[in-house]
C-alpha cells in the first residue's frame, strides 16, 4: 500500500513538473535569476505567469510563479497590519517596505504584491505571495523560469525640470500593463517631448517597437496634451472592438481603440469623462453586474468610483474646458474608503489594499458593488 501511494505521488510529481516545464517551453521561458531593478506594476498572463513592470530598468519580465493550487471562490481575506507582516518577512522595519501594486491569479485567487524594500540607492524589489487564507511568503527569484523584454527609447534615468516642477521621467517608463490576446500592453513615457506612449509586445516576448505616442483632450486644462502618461487602464470591448479605457491625473477618462495604437504613429484618444481635478487615479478594474458593465476606479482624493459604461460607444468626447465633472456618470462607493490598489478575483468579488486612517495597510476581499 505504501509503495502504491509513493508510486502515485511520484507520478503526480512528474506530471506537475512536466506541466511546469511544458508551460515554460511553450512561453519560451529560461531558468535563471531575473535582474529586476524595480517591481512596480503587475498583471497575470496564461499558466500562472506574472508580468512585472520594471520602471527603473525600463523592462517587462514574465515570471513563472508555479501558482497552480487554490479555489478563487474560497478566497476570504481580511488581513491587517500588512506593513508589519512584510517587515517581519524581510526582517526590516514596516516603514521600510512599500507595496507598489497587487494582482490576483484568476485561476487560483492567490494575491501577489510588488514590493520595494528600503529606499533610495538601497531600495530593492521583491514579489510576495498571499494565499487564500492570508499567509505571506516571499517569491524566490533565484533559478526561476522567466523571460525579459527591454523597452526602446525609454526616458533617461535622471531628474529633469519641466516648468516649476522637477521629476525623474524614468519612474514613469511603465505606469501600467495588461495581457490581452497574446500581447502585453504597456503604458508609460518614452524619451522626448510628448512622451506619453502605449506599446504592444507580443508574448512569447520578441523585441518591442517604439509604440504609439498618444494625445488626449484634458477638459480641466482646456487643451490637448501628450506629456502626461496614462496612470491606469483596463482593456474593454466597445461594440465588439477591443479598446483601452485609461485614467489620467486630474482626472480625464479616455477611450482608445486598440486598432488606433500603431507603432511609430500618433493616436488621439476620446475623453469620455472628466471625473474632477486635484486627483490621481490609482487602479481600475472592469466588471459586469445585473447585465451592465462598470468600471471601478480607485483615486487618491475622490474615493472609489463606480463608473457606468452605458452608451460609451456613442460618447463623442469632451473637447471644451470643463470646470467640474462631465461625461460618463459615476457614483462614489462610500463603503470602500482608503483603497489604494484593487484587483478582480472573480465575477462577483475583488481584493483591495486599503490605507487606514492610522496609516496602516490591510488586505480585504470584497463584493463588487
């Protein structure tokens, strides 16, 4: 009996290893240690592969997480003291760990965090896994299956002055990313004037192109602009046509047909809403409820907005100065206070990272409103 059990276990182990190997081969991943310089943005692709946007290195990594166990419907997170937990995990003070993004594996419900340990020249990136019961563990980046693509024409890694403000545009070389139909879509800045760019990168990775420089009408400013990067976006079909819905600082919501985003060519988006100035969009998901599609947008100063997509195809766009709000309608979800990151778990629930009034962080699974 023991021999039979051991044989069965061995066979299952071989099958599991074979499955991992086949996935790595299929997506042309090679074993090694990714040379991540930062970990800022996350998105899941096929077969448990997570895409990591490395702004400092101006590169995108595909990493096999090996995450194959879990049931999304059983995920129930209510985890407090996230900073303290991460500090203990890395043996540093809680204040020396920052969470940059989160993503949920749609196959298992496991949550992954992109983390920065330390600050300044001593800052290092890390990935953390949070299972369905709230247990934290660091993802080893030694001898993992991965691939990498570097972004051409990325901004130089140095502080520059524009008007009265100074900033390092390399920090915005990648502002968001998503996997759609065999491609990784990446928003961010490129070098030069009017640097707001959207790139499409085929996966398995090949060399990426210059991307499309994008321009929008900013209703609060009353003019067309191309210097500000998309902060967050979601893929969304509009009357059967693949598109991006993108959020900008201060706070235009813009639609771009994917067909308009051709490498080396400029594209002008349609501003379908102005959601209020003095605000920064943080994260966004799309979901269906009661037969209608909605966007859920977390903001720095205006809470979490549930935005209607009704008649979005017919929305011709805002082309005049707006002093308040206009376009697609929304409601503020009062029960979701302090949300700084969010990710969809399944058709009815999401996971949120909340900044409490006391400054602490907690992870929670919530019903979609």
